[in-house]
C-alpha cells in the first residue's frame, strides 16, 4: 500500500486561503468517503481536523473544510492565522487488510 | 478526561522484541477501535496496526506484517503491540490512537503522547 501524495509545503499570508491536496488511488481515496485530516504542531501529537471527507469535530474552527473529487481529497483553510502553521496529514481508509494509509505530510507556513 | 498513555518504549537491539502498552481512560474503551501509528524522527505519520472494538477485525501495515501483533484487553482498558524481530527502520515514536467508532474505518479522534522505540546495536 503506497502512501497518499501531498505537496511537501504550502504557504500563505494571514487572512488568505490555502488548499492542500491529497492524491490516492481508486483503492483508497477514490473508493471510500473516509478521508481524514490531522494537524500536528512540532513536538505535539496529531489532532483530528476533518473526518469522513468534510465533517468537522466539535471544537475545530469552521475555517477548516474538506472535499473530495475522484482520487483526490483536499483540505482548505480560510482566513489563515499564525497558529495554523503546522504539518498537515491526510489519511484514508484503504480496505479490510491494510486499514489506513497516510499522506506524506504538508508543512504549512504562514508568512 | 479522555486520555491515552503509552508505555514500554526504549532502546532495543536489532532482532529483539518489545511490547508496547496503551492505557485508556475517560471513555468506554470496549466501544471503540484502537490503532498504533508511528512517526520516525523527522518523518511523517505511518499507520502500523488497528483492532476493532471486539478484536474481530485486525489489520497491519505491510512493513510490520508477520512481526508485530496487536491485541487489547477490554477488561483492563488496555491496548498492546508486541513487536518482534525489530529492525533499525522500526525506530520511531509510537502513538496509540482511538477510533471514532467501533469499526476500523473510523478516523483517529484521540491520540496519546507517544512512546519512543529506538532499535540500535
């Protein structure tokens, strides 16, 4: 099972919007509406930001949104804030043997 | 407070074994799937293994299949990872993560702080 493909880095200025893509295959992202996104600050554990493609857990800002088209999922962060600077990982369900596969991660820099 | 606390990490020689534990509290443990996710130093997240609420569904990453065994004891609110035939590439911070539901399809909504495993001679 290969890792999902994410851009290594993205950047944006405060107040702007950015989108992080996550490309998989018809065996994972394309087959299931089970993509999740995680935010990880340096030295901290990951935090769930989006699940089931576009659902937000309680307490997560509505500036974070998710979508999917075919084999590619996307995370959009609007109204960028300094505290959004972190690494972001997508993850997809990948079937009944190897349950989950992560993307390689994207470092978001807020300029 | 919902909490996951990992333990059992350490320095181990290649080829040896180690058993990780994850103690859960603050939620009904036997209602939820549980997973192990690892992160090598300076690298990304890698899903290692997962187990459904009743241990009826278990899965492993190809990189650990045949060497690692996941298990849970719902009476003790605990998750385990038995790691055998350890390799240098298994060196990582190992996180315990709770699924949002009982099956293994759900996202990981609660994470522990991790326990470090270093495989080196």
